[in-house]
């Protein structure tokens, strides 16, 4: 069975960019007779905003996005992440790293997602230095996969990213590890999400291979960007979704996703809007680009 998911972080209210991802993943699941799960990615506790989880779930309900099963919370999953680390450690695939961010930035070349870690601690910690974080070996991690929307993606993880962190210096488990463990635990077969996460997907596939977990199908949709080319997000002051006009906002999300939406749909009831969306959803219409300008989300 097709099983998709939507996995927001409770760092603030949902915005238009969030809705686009939720709608695309929901319609892909429902038009294929599958399940759509919700996972709250509250792993990074210092960034979590009190009340945001409840706000997110209420917002999804207000837009008619009904999920299947219980909501998973990453904050309850530390034992599963620790078990995954133990499995990797037992195979000598991890090592402690004493480097600070500044040291890495000063000695590294710029890669696709920030400085490429040069492997300073790969063969042992410098004298009189203690490990701060834990990294996974990426030697030989040349990943190629077919993204349903973006096409063939190839990344040399070792040289474009470097050995990446799986357990952070602040004691928290890293997102890349947690998302892999959780997708496997929930039996996720298909992941539809924003193209801002496209570059991190090879790291996740690498961990899936090391942990002997199945790799889901991936479909990365374009993200909404403002006139400065920045992704609409909480950090770029994207306004919270207006739950008072759900059908109109849903129609806007469908238009962003290149669906052939009739002008009258914005004035229909929410139920009628969803009925139309499920009957006419065409993933193939979505552009194979990473971002689309959207001045008024």
C-alpha cells in the first residue's frame, strides 16, 4: 500500500509553503488509495515553539487534511535513534569529531549545503581534544536516484558534503538520522516534500543503505520563493495560514502546483474543493524546478 507523510516542525504556525507540501503529499496518497500520515518533527527542542504542535494539527483539520493513524512525535523516539547509532557504531561506521563550526568553516571548501567537512577527525581525535559530535563515514557514498518530479539526481556525498553529523554537539540526534529511522518505522513508501530538501536526500539514502532499510520513492515539489529568491518560511516572515478562507487558499495551493483549477473553485465549499482536487489531480503537471516565485502566499 502507498503510504505517504507530512512532517512539519513545530517552530511556528503553518504558512503557504507548508500547505503546498501538505496538499501535494495528501493528494498523491489519496488518489492512489493510500494512507497519509502526520509526523511532528520536534527533535530540535530549542527551536520548538510552545503551542505550535496543537496549532499545526488544528490548521490541518481546518483545511480538511485528515490524516490516518496516530500522530508520531520525534521527541518520543530517542531510543529508536540511539539503537540506530549503536548499529552503525558496531560496524565502525561512526567516529567522534572535536571540530567546532568555525574550525570547519575556516578549513573547508564550500559544498552544496555549506562547508564540506574535510575529515579532520576521521582517523582519530587531535591530542587533548574531546569529541563534540558524532559523524558517519561517507567513503564511497556516490548516490544516484530518480526523483519522480525532478528527474535523475546524482551526488558524491563524500566530496560534496563530507562525513556528516548524526549526533550533534548539543546532545540531540541529527535530523538526517531521525528522518530515516522514522520513515522506516512508519513504513513510508513515498515521500512528497519541498525541493529545498532535495540536496539532503542522498545523505538519507546513504543512511538507509548502511542501516539496511528500504528507500522510499521521492518526489520533490518546487518551493514558493519571494521576490528576493528566498524560500517562503518562518525565517522569511511568511504569514500564517488564514483558516477563515480555506477553500480559496487551497485553490491557490493547487494553482501553485500547476493544476488546471477553475476560477469558481475558490468560491466553493471546502468539501467541494477537495472533491474537485481528488478527481483532477495530475502530478505530471508539476514543473521540474526547485522554486517558483510567489509574491503573495
